[in-house]
C-alpha cells in the first residue's frame, strides 16, 4: 500500500513536512509560480499542476484532473514501482503540497478514485498564512490577542457578518484585488480605520507588518499572493455604518439597566400603534416615489421589528435568527417552482399553488379554519377582501363584477329604507353591508379597496383645497357661502384638475 500525503502549506513548512516531501517517490506541488513554493527551493523531480490549470475548462474538471494525477501516481508506485518490498523497508509515499487548506473537492475526488486497498490518504495539519500573519502582528503589538480569526480569500470577501471579529484577508496579489477588498470593507469601516498589511519579508523568513489606513490599502507598491490584510475587531455600534446586529445591540442597550427609561417600559401592546404608523409611512414614501425617504421609513419599520424581537429575547422566547429562519423556511416551502421540481407557467399559477401550500402548512382543513386565519385586527376593508377571497376559493362567489354590482344598488336602497325607519342600529348594519358589497365589486375587478379609497380621499382633499383657494381669490369665505354656491367652485376646481391631469 502507498501513502498519498497531502501537505497543507501556509507561510511556513515544518521540518518534518519537508522531510516527508523530500523522501517521497513522487512529489507534486499545486503551483510552481507561488512565491512560497519558490522560496522552498525544491530540487529534483517536482511536478506542478500548472498545466492542468491551463488545460481545464472549469474548476470541476480541474479538481478531477488534480485528483486523478495524484491517485495514478500512488497506484503506480504501489502496484508497479515497489510491488515487492523487503522486510523492514519503509512504506512508500506520494507527497502533494497544496497552498492553504486542501480543496475539499480535490480531496473528495481523491477518495472516490483511490482503491482503498492500494492507497492510504493522509492530510497533514498546517499553520496558515493568516495565522502566521496574525502571530507576526501580535509579536509587534499591533493587534490584541483574539480567540478566533475569520480567514477569507480576497475573491470570496462579499460581506462582513461580524465587525467584532478579527478578519484576515488572504491572496491580495494585485492592486485590483486590493481595491475590491477596500470597497467591501468600506461598507462597514471608516476610511481612516487602521488595518495591517502582512507582507512576506524579502528573504521569505517571516512577515513584515505595515500599518495602513483603510483608504490606502490599494495604494501600496508591493502585493503578494502570500500577503494578508488584518482587520482588527471593532464595536459595530461605534462604526459609521451599521449591520442588523448593530441595530440589535443598540436596542438591547436602550432597554438594559442604565439605558432609556421609556424604551425599557415598552411592551408589544404599547408598540402596536407605532408599528402600524411606521407601515403606513413606508407606503406613503412608496406612493411619493421618494427613495431617500423610503430608506428612512424602512429603517423606522426595521427598528420596530428589532424592538419586538428584543422584548422576546428578554423572555428567552426567540431571537432574530429564529425570525429569519422561520420566514426563510416558509418561503422555500412556498416556492417549490424555484427551490423544488414544481413547474408553473405564470404568476397566476404561482398564487394558486401558494394558497394551496399555505393551507397545507397551517393545517387548514375547512374554509372556516382558513377564515379564522385572517386577523381580526386587519383594517376593515382589507379583512373584508381577505374573507371574501377565502369563500371565493371554493366557488362561493359572483361570476363577475358586473353581476356583483347590482348588489351594491340593493344595499344602498336598504340603507335608504333604514334611514326612513330612523333605526340607528339598522342604519349602521346596512351601511356595513353596502361597504361589503362594494368590496366584492373591487375584488372581482382586481382593485385593492384600501388603495382605491385612499386615492378617492386624496382626490377629494386636492379638489377641496383648490375650491377653497378659488373662493378666497374671489374675496369670499367658505363659512359665508351656501352649498350650491360652493358647488359652483367645486366644479371649477374639478375641471381645472382634470385639465392638469
């Protein structure tokens, strides 16, 4: 049997690892172009994988090719090169130096290709470039000791999930890579934030640490594939730009002893009105097509969500991660046409499937149970719309809006009858029926009744304001006019606004 030994190389290679590599019957390196490999000054027959990088069409093909070359060498040595070992001879082996941690895809491919009875796979531990750079910065006193280093290659740095962690950004081998890293980090840290570049010393013996402001990270003269950018921990709450976790920290601090007395006194019940107000202010910003105001209003709404979550955190009920997990799982379940094998032709089919899955998810076996799921705290028009929709899903509905419209006239007549009878209770009841019938017509024409009523109210407000202005321009006062006189100006305002539109 032959050992295939994968040597994970960082900024240094231990003497024992060097001995293992130098004594191997077949020796491979990931690349001969990396400065770390060059400084090892390897001699003899050492084969690199550079030709596979050049010839492979994609990473899957490359990983299989690298694994195949290693396994082929190990199996050849085992079955052909040294089939008859004398008693006491050392076990033969193939050695492969990979930069950083071994690629999981390569290791998996090796395991799938290698014959268990012929090749034994062993992966040696190592000290990474990031850990070596951290040790050098720690020795110089630039960085305080940290329990954990978050290591990421430059091309995988997409976000900073926790600014209170120490980040080690590796493989910054060009000014372009440094610029992209700077842009990402600038979303979280100020331009003047102090970071540390760890650059291999000219003789390759250790790292040199250079202090830089964040905005200077792409203005250096030298970049190296073995270079590491160390970003010290920062309190998220003290940074100019904040993450959702920073928002949560702020809310916890407000409610903690020594925080804000008002915030500490709030409950879910006391915050209900504010939550609704923030929702409507978001809608108002959308209607006004004001992206800056929308950003601000969404922030106010997000703070309300954080407020309610922190209240439950204090009772150990759930956390923001639980909230995010719940909605993510729900959306995956309700989108089998995206995350599963279900096929849909259009958005109408998506909505039909959505309602079916929603009922399944909530165990709604009857229409009554589906109606029970509509919150009674919904705005009245919205609740009427939702209840009607639940009944319509099982066929209890008008065929069209045109068929439903006479019901509005019928309910209006019944309002007149109730008014003639002078019964306040019956009047309220019939007016409610009138609203409900109007909602039915709106729903069947795919008109949102809340938005339609809001638009009508806005239109009335605009016309009335212009009516008052026209009256004032004629030196008159509303309070001194009769309704027919006002109506003349109302029609003028209506005509003027219609012309403007």
